[in-house]
């Protein structure tokens, strides 16, 4: 994908891993490559009154807003690293569905309890 100024925008999306390690890796990579860094973050306070559906809807809203930011940044020619927190393929697809698949790298890491 090229923008009017001939820059090639790309997206690197981290998912999996324990949060601290994922954040460390994504921040280091974005800094070394000169990419914009976009963290996802928890939304709202979890209390007894929050139902499963409310929590799910909060996550959907968060990933929808993140997708808007990512697509805006990419449309301006930015290169972006996302510190994911995507629990499902469905949540990742909110960001990925409008993104050129040839310009996306998904880093999905899983580690055992000893590594954590």
C-alpha cells in the first residue's frame, strides 16, 4: 500500500505472551524501527455489577476505536506497532479487516509458566 507521498505503511501486531513481556518487546521493536507505538489497555473498572456481556461490549468498543486510530495512521503513511491484548481472532480482525494483509506482521507468542 502506498500513500500519496509514496511511503509504504505497515503494521506489526503483537498478541499472546504475558503482558509485561509483550509490552517490552513491542516498545523495543517500535523504537528501533521508528514505528508509532499503540498500546491496547484495559478499559473500565471490574466490579461485581459488570456482567459478562458488558465486559465483552467494552472490549468490542475498545478494539473498534483502536481500529479507527490504526487505519487513520496507516492512511497517513505511518508504520505502526500494536501492543495487542487481543483475546480472540475476532478482536484482532477488527483491526485487520481493513488492513492490507501484505503489510501486516502478526507476532503471536506463547510461553510456558517457567518463562513467565
